[in-house]
C-alpha cells in the first residue's frame, strides 16, 4: 500500500511542477467538494446536494486558488525571505487584501450562485453578516497564514491553505447548525 501512496505522491509532485496552477486548482476543488460533502452529512442532509457541492468546488477551482497562487508569488517577490519581519509583512498584506476580498466575494457568490437569492437579499445579508465573518476570520487565518509563509514551501502553500480551509468549512457549518438547533 505504501508503494501506491509513494507513487501517487511522486506523480502529484510532477504535476505540481509541470502544471502548478491547474494541479493546485484541481486539488483545492476536490478538497472543497469533500469538505462540503462532509459538512452536509454532519448537518443531517439525507441526500447530498450535488449542485451546491459542485458550485463550491467551482469557486475554489476558478477563483480562490488562482488568486491565492498569484498573490503568494507577488508577496514572495516583494518581501523576500522567511525572516519574521518579511513574514509579518506578507501576513499583514494578505490579511488586508486577500482576506476581506475573498470573504466578501464568497458570501456574495454563495448567496447569488449557490443559493440563487436575488441581489438585494444577498447584499442585505452581506451587510449584516460580513463584519462578524471578517472579524472571526482575523482571529484564525493570520496564524494559518504565518505558518504558511514561514514554514511551507511556495509550491505547497495552496494545498496547505486548502486543507485548513476544508476543516474550517466543516467547523463553520457545524457552528451554524448548532446555532440553528439552539434557536428551536
């Protein structure tokens, strides 16, 4: 069995070298799909909502990873090295640029595309929930981002981020489910 895993990892690394963006995007899309499937099942969904799952995969595949991929390259070009000062600047810039934008965009995408709600309804929900979402994000993601920039090689950063994001998505879903149960 370990030979199969080693061979699969070797082939993955080759694809990561030959087609980095495509490989990262597919990996993140698959992880997002798995995360949503787990979150749906934990929430008690009887039949998997495949359309929702595919739309969430599409978001990571089509936007989240490409943006993160190029942002990482950009930040590494501006702030060279892994010393604390360089990493702190990368984390700060990432948290000021990427984090607010991706949270806003995801909330808008989720409302409009995944849930199919009208623009006015989505914007009302974004105005209401965005500050709390962003504040919570700033409690968790700076540490993840620090670890990512400090210890993870650039080629694996989107994979590391996607793995943590998958766990985060399950956690958020469980928190939402817990809040709904408490209201009943």
